[in-house]
C-alpha cells in the first residue's frame, strides 16, 4: 500500500494488544469501553484468551498508521 500523504511504500503489520482494542473520540480511563455513539470496539471484547489485532499499514516517513476496520481478526 502507498502512503496517501507521501506516496512511499507502507509497511504491513498489526495493531495489537492483550486487551480489546477501542476507538473513541476522547481519552478514556479505567475500564476502556466505548462511551459515545461514535465509539467502537475494534476487536472482540469477550475473547480474553487470545490476543486482539487489526491489520494496519505504517509509513516511516509520515509516522502514520492506516487500518481497514472491516478486516478485523
């Protein structure tokens, strides 16, 4: 994939955690779960035995990560 900012080749990888991945408009504290209508879980919240990951592309030049969310694992 090419970076949409600088058109250089991006590095494929994963955003990973041992906890569920969450996107929210504000920084959350304590138990991290979406709190707004726009907030979303990026990985399965109820699977504690496996790791949580979504595929992502990284641009070293721009220091940017890009992930396609319908590609959840």
